């Protein structure tokens, strides 16, 4: 099951080192779902990552940013091991929800 990464919001500094609207934090969501014909079960991980504006060289103007570029910043900042761990956590969540091994409730 493939994980899907998306950007939910970008926080920016109005001005930094002569540039305007410099992204310094990104909020993201990673989701995965089981495959049909099973009932739909979705795993989700939401978090944010702080970026150091000096690491964003070359600078891209706010209006020219793409989600693909920002996702690249997120994954680069997290590193391959953390990206793999997040995707595995989301997949495990889907698997556990689709095939529960424990439960909670009241018997009456």
C-alpha cells in the first residue's frame, strides 16, 4: 500500500534576508488506504517540520512554489529513515484497523 504525502499549510516569514514570504514551517499529512474490495480503512499521520530559511537555496518565490518542491523539503529535512518510519507507521495503522487483534467496549 502506497503512502500519499500532502502539504496542508505553509507558515512563512514576511521578510528574511531580502526575500519576502519565506517558508519556515510546513504542515503535512501522510495517508494510506487498504485496497479494494476490502472496506475502506485509512491510516493518517499529521505533523509539521521546521525549515531553516538558509537551507532553502536557491530561493523560490512564494508564488512559484509547488507542492512537489515543498514535499521534497519536508522529506529531505526528515531524512530517509524517518520518511520510511512514517510510511510504515501509517501502513501498520491501516493493517491493524482492517484486521483488529484487540478491542474496547462494554459487554452490555
